């Protein structure tokens, strides 16, 4: 009886084995695009028909900087949609999102030292800062402080003054040209550079705990000065 059961089991196994072999999926072949198609795509994107520089120039030079929900952002979005539709892209449209809040745009701003020697000041308002009621003039005061006690000596002396709260930075003279051409060896090193995504997060700053503490303390004092 035992031998008979073993024979039946072996027979069933032999019958199922071909079925299992037939059920094994075939090896998936990797599609190889024709070389002429690849060359046409490269020529379209990197040749005379490329629109990369035209697109970047219009967004960066014509429309310029654009904060979230600002009129310039709306203009850039609409231009991008219309340009894609002009290229033949179907269903190019904008989609709403939010809520975000009010936008902000810089309409007009200039700063200048009026005396004793007049010269322009390169500066910009902080985003989302309120407008001024016309031209503002006043004496310039540079806060010199390292501790909260240093701020106390300015109490009652800053009314109607234009106050610089950040510590001055040492800016070294730059005698190099605005643009420089990479050599072949430099381009090769850039092409063979490791994947930046694999680098440790924040590895380029190398801030020590002491430096981080100094930055936080300096910022806290600056906020109190404001």
C-alpha cells in the first residue's frame, strides 16, 4: 500500500512538473530604441531647434524674479502655458492651489546717502515688508553689539533713525573676470564628479556647534534690536 501511494505521488509530481515549467514567465526583452530616433531627439533638444536658452532668458531676464503668489509669478505661469500651447502641447493649463495668502511685489525702491558725500546704496526691501509713506530720511546708526547689555545703551537714541542691525562683513576685492572658460580637464572632472545626492546632508557647511551657537545668539540679539 505504501509503495502504491509513493507511485501515485511520483506520477502526480511528474504530471505537474511540465505545467510548472510552462507557467514560468518568459524573459522580458529590453527595448532598444533605433539609433536614428535617438539622434533626432538629441538634435531637436540640443541643436538649432532648442528653446532652452530662449525660455530661460525670457523667464529670468524679461519677467525676472517672482515670489509665490506675486503678479510676476502669475505672468510667468501664463507665459509658460501659452508657450507650451504654441509648441503644440495639448491641454496646457493652469491649476489653482492653496490657500497661500497675499502676494508681494516690489514696485519702486531706491536708497541713497545724501551727505556729506552723496552716493547710492545697493539694497532691497525685505519681502512682504509694508510700503512707506513717501520718502524716508534720517541719520544712519550702525548698531555695535555683542550682548544684550550692549543694546541697552541705544535705548531712546534711535527715534527717526535708519538703523543697520547686522554686523558688517569683510568683503575681499575680486580681481578675477566675471566669466571664465573651463579647461578640458576641468570639464572631465565635472563629468566624472560623484552623485551629489549621495553626499552627507549639510556636508558643505561644516559648522561647528560653537559656530551654530554664535549664529543663533546673534540672530536672537538682532530680533531684539528690531
